[in-house]
C-alpha cells in the first residue's frame, strides 16, 4: 500500500496507509479542528476495514491538546468501540512525558477506549501489530520515520488531498 498524506505543516503530519492512520506531531498544538480532521480519516478507513489503527507519535515538548480538544475527544472516541486500536508514542522524559501520559490516559478513560501508550514508536508498533491482524511492526516504524522526515521542511500542505 502507499501512504496518503491528508494534512501537513512544519510541525505535524496526518497520513494513512490502508487501515492505519498516522499523526506525527513535533510542536503542533492539538485543537478540536485537528481531532475532526483525524476522525474524518478514521471514518473513511472504517468504511473499508473492519478494524483500523490510529498511531500517534508525539515528540517531547509538543503542546498538550487544548481543554476543548480533550473534552471533544473524550465525548467522541466511544463511537469507535473496539473497531479502533489506538497507540500513542510519547517520546520524551521527565515532567513533560509524565504530564502527556496522564492527559492521554484521562482522554482514553473518559472516552472509554483502550489506548496503548509507550515511550517509543518501536514499542507502539509491536503492540499494535498484535492487535490489528496483518500489520507489520517494521513497516509501521518505517512509515513513522518517513513522516517524521517530512516535518520542518517548510513545504506545508494544509488541505486534505484525498
């Protein structure tokens, strides 16, 4: 399969490849509009696949989701039930990482979803491949690496491409 870019700025990339949706963040804030954009791609994936995966890689120091986005996510995540496997790689240490983990856990609990939360992309890829049949953890890591390489290149794409 080929990766499809849906949104890109210097600080974030939203893409999909088959049943997997990727959001790679390095400094981008997460607001309700970002959640809406991501959910649109999830909805499209679930029209074609019985189960989809959302893999979110967040670099150390990135802003936490806004209060409005946290509330919106908590209210809207339940609609996917067990059809969406969600993994968060919160790369970083210290206070930021602890806070990011607590915020992610609270969104998952309020949203009644099971979220895989790790400190590395490799760990998320391994665990997601156990949950979604047919995923290759090496390919998941490779895709995230490819998307991370697109960050900060100055060539932004703000509108969805497909």
